[in-house]
C-alpha cells in the first residue's frame, strides 16, 4: 500500500489503460518490484492535507508517469492531486480508462496543428486509441479528415468522420492523400513510428506535422515539424473530452478488456502495434 504526501491522493484502481509506453516509462530511482503503467481510473480512498479539492468516494481518471512510488498496474496508486480528472456521470470507469493517455495525446496533437474550420488534416495510424479520437476531435473542430489504416478498418474510420482512407502498406499513400486534397493537407498527425517523413510529403507547402512517436525528421518546403507537447491545459482538455464521451458525442473504441491476471497478454497485444482501439485491464 503506497503512502501519500500532503499533495497526493490515494486511489483504489478500477481499470487501467494499456500502452506501448508502460514498461518504458520507469524512473531512474525505481525500487523493485515496481508496478508499471501510467494511466487508470479509480475511486479516491484517502486525500493528503493539501488535496482537499478531492474527497473519498470520488470517481477519477488520471495520467501518472515516472513516479517513484509506482505506476498504475496495482490495486492502489499514490497520485498527484493536480493530475486527477473527475469521471462525469454517464461514463463508466472502464470506458473512461481508455481516455487519459489517448485523449491527452490526441488533444495535444490537434492543438499543435492549430487547425481552423474547413482545413484538412491527415491522421497516420488512425485505427488505434489515439487516432480514433483524433478523427472525431478534428471533425468537431470543423476540419476535413483523411486517415491511414489497414483496409479492414477503413469502414470504421469513415463511420468516425474520415472522408478519405488509405492503406498504410501502399508505398504511394502520401500521393493518394495529395490526390484527395490537391496541393496537400494543411496538417498531419503522425501517430505510428516511421510515419513522420511520409506524412510530411502529404502536407502542403508551409503546413504542419506533429509527431507522436518521436520520429526524427528534416523539415522541407517550409513545413513546420514538432513533437506532440503536453501543456498546462491537458487536464482541462481531458475533462472536456470526458464530458463529450459521456454525452455520446464522441465514441471510445475499446478492442478488448482483459482481467488483471492476463495483464502480460494485454501488454504483448498492444506491443504488436495492431490493436484496433484501446486495450484495458480491469482490477476491481
């Protein structure tokens, strides 16, 4: 059982979002055995002296990474009070566990692209948890969306609002995107590793590319390139997204919910890079 500091909250974990980052994001001073994981939902059990904004019994979601006390793959976690986002009525704790990382990254990526209504965006690797949210958020901002995925997922991307879908295995997919929007799209969100440079070829001169995977790129044609950046508004954006999901205006795609005893299988599934939507663990 982790102990909490004055500015922390003890959360009893209900569900956990599984990601490729889970066994990579480890603090240098971690003591083993160490619970991995960076996102979860749960119920507040105890609050620190300086965390009075939260109360025992509150349903919350959060991202909490690189914590010496341990991550989210546990029955209880000590979490900074400022990281907590209330789960709104109408949204279950299991479905909510699909939002903290994917929702934060999708929101930050679109913020970096600074899209305006009527502009176009390409989402590279759109069938996963981040991409499915990014499509819907871009459409909600009035943008036109093209996206890449395997052909079996194209109909699903269209159902989320994508106007155009390409097969990421086609060598000429950047040209296919440029055929959809002559001159290239206004911006691209490169989610899957290795998609940054080809996504730039699909962007118009002077457009923007935001990479999620950290691809190293050499900008050309005046295209602005940046890594996805989380700002101070991330918690506010996550709260807004949760409210949209609770109201039924944004869909959450969950591929599978695993019991905690099958956590290794869940992680190995995600690490294949072929999960369609979010993979979750249920603790309670």
